[in-house]
């Protein structure tokens, strides 16, 4: 490890502790793969991931810039995965680690990093209802020189700019276009079928790249113990991950065309 890298880690750690890490620095930690194993308290990941909204953490709360306090650990005993999925808190949301990059093994039972979502966090940033979310949507041009489709995504947290950057990079990679030419949609305010939970597509932060090349655990012949299937090349996944998007193909309950913006899961 060079002196420069050691200095960078100390610098990032120091700024992270003071709670003043800017968005661009967070992205730097994502792209430069600076790993801070167990140095950042879990709760602080929200402050670092969403600096436009969350000012700091204090004891068991995250403190929003508008002064709102949101509890981190609700103290409730949740004995199984479904309880965490259906009534999570901010702590549960971070419990299952997302494995960035190409070195990951097939997910174990219920290993679904990012699938547990504390809805009030997303509603407060992206909109409490469909009309509030819609006010923040902008149109991006998906793969303008090949697929050329207009899609609506949120501009909050720079999501639209990030998807446009992903799109521009993918546009130059002809061999990947067949996986990207039939996007299933971005924004859609709805509940996940068969559940009371809002789909993350409700917030305009998710992207389904191609319905025709998709594998989804609910469509498996034995959805209780789904047999993992995937057709999406890792090359596409790595480009999305570089911009803070997790991939549903790394879930036990796999959804392989699905990507969503979840920067808190990229901070170690
Ligand atoms: Zn999706």
C-alpha cells in the first residue's frame, strides 16, 4: 500500500467521522474501491450516502436537514426474514451486505441485500405519493444511438444523471445491446404484487433493463426454493454498480433485469 493510499484512507475516515463527507467523496470511495472494513458505524452510512438530505446521526437516530429525527433501531424482535421484510427499520435495511463486483458467490437462502427497505426513508427523499414523486421525474434518453428510448426517472440524488452516464457507456458496447433493448420501465407507483409493500419503482430510482432476458424468482416452478437463473452479463452489472446501483441478480429471490440506486449498500 503506498503512502498516498494510506493518506487517502485516513483522510476519508476522518471526514467520514466528522459527518462532512460530500457526495463526490462518497462516489470516490465507491469507484476507487477504498475499503474501510468495519470503520464506519452502520447508521452513518445513511449520512454518507444521502448527504443532500441527512445531516448527521445521533445515538439511535438519523437527523434530517429539515430537523426530522428518524429512528435507526426500533428495538423490536424480528425473528425471521419475512418480519424484517414486512416491518423493517433502518438497521434491518443494512443487515445483509451487498457484494460489489465480480467476485461473489450465488446467494444463500434469503440473502437479498437491498430487498429489505424502510419505506419512510424513500418516501421522504423521493416523494410521499405518486404526484409528489412525479414532480421530480425527468426524461432520459436510453442508449440514444442504438435503442433510443425515452424513460422517466427521478432527478433526486442525481439518479437521472447517473442513469444517463450508465446509458452513454452502454451505448458504445454493441455486444450488450440485445440485453438492453426492451426496458421494462422505470417509474411506476405500485405495490409489489401479492404484498403490501411498495415497489421501489414507485420512487423512480429503479430500472428493469430487458423483460425478454429476465429471470424472476416468482416465475420459478418452485418459488419457495427458487432455482437460480440468470442471462444478464456481469459486464452490465459492473457498470451499474460503479454508479451506486445494486443488481437484483445478486438476490436469493432473484430479479435479474432489476437495478436500483442504493448508495448506502456500497459503503463499507
Ligand atoms: Zn424492477
